[in-house]
């Protein structure tokens, strides 16, 4: 568990800000957002900026290296505005990467950390070497499967640890070259891959390779029908008049319908019923 070493009110001027930013080497740190920096600097300049929050952490698992864990936008804004601010300056210590990941996602003041932001350090803490985009898709799929969209981000991120085996399967199927296989890179498709893998590892791998590559398929095959459908639609969160737009509910339903037909060795037209629950995979 992380340990609070000190906390107090400090004045941060340009020189302090520059010095603290030399510690901004946290693996997985989010990218600076110029628009937010500009907004903060304007607040500092016109006197409307309230007390800031800056935090560093001593990584005892990494030879005591000290890094900035919160405040990079505020510090950069101080330099831009050329005016000091008052902040609550905190110093922590962490014994493990897991502790660091947990501490990192507690800071949600000012520029809110997105689920994507907190996914990066969590993936590092778990020792994952998956591509970041695929990692986020796996997490998004787990959230979809568990109907957890309304959960706080700090709870959602915990699904990543629960879906390591399923995630490894997804990574083994998804290609590194995204451009030619965009039809596979949707959270609803990833959710279907996970649900089918939980029914049959071998069959699922065979089915999704067919959907991915389209090799040696006949038009009546469920894998052909599903691949053709996925290549034609655009994923969206609500139905539009365009026939090319599809909700996650529709995509996941059709994926499972295709899988079930594959398992039964039957053909299918991937019929979809918007008012019915997503079919159960067999």
C-alpha cells in the first residue's frame, strides 16, 4: 500500500515548477493537453486559480527513484503564466508497481483522468506487453460483458486483472497491422471473442481466425456472413438512419448468433432483434 510521507501548503514559482517537472518520468504518464494548460495559465494570470495539487512518489521498488505523479499540467501552466500558485504538495512512497498504479488513479482533480489514462500504468503494473489499443479494447469489452458502464473508473480498471487469460487469447488473434483488419477492432467483437473463448478455446480460435482473415470461406458459412457484416458496418452507441451504423448490442448479438450457427454447423442470416437480450453463446 502507498504511504503518505508529507503534506503541506507550498508556493510554486517558475523555478520550482521547472525542478518538479524534471521528475515527470512516470512510466505510462498521460500526454500533456495544451488546451487545458492554456486554460490553467489564464486562470493563474487573472487570479481565479484556486489551490493546486502536486504530488511526487518515491518508488521503493525501483531504487527509491522519485517521480511526479500529479500536477504536470499545473506546473506547466505556472511556467507559461510566469506567476506562482499555492498548492497542496504531497510526497508518497510505494513498495510495488501495483501500489503505484492504485495511487495514480486516485488523483482526479483538475484535468480528469480518463479510463484510457489509468489503463496505461495498470497494464505496466500487471506486466502486460499487449499493444495499448488492444489492452483498452479488452478492458472495454469486459466492462460491456459485466454491464459495468456506470461503475467508477477505479472499479472498472480492476476488470483488466480479472480478464488476463481471456485477454491473452484476444491478443493472440488480433493482428498487429490494424488498417486491414478494422472490422475486428471493436469492443463488442472483443466481448464476443471472450465469451466464445470461455465456451471453447480451440473452436473459438478457429472461428475468429476465419472471421479475421476470410480465407477459404464459402458464402453460406457463418464466419463468412459475420465477416461480411462487420466489414460493412460502423460501430456507434445509438441507432441512426444510416444502415451502416450499429450499436454494441447489435454487433455483439450478431457475433454470438454467428458463433452459435458455427457451433451447430448451420448457416445463418444473422437476424437481429433489437428488443431481445443478447443470445447466450453455446
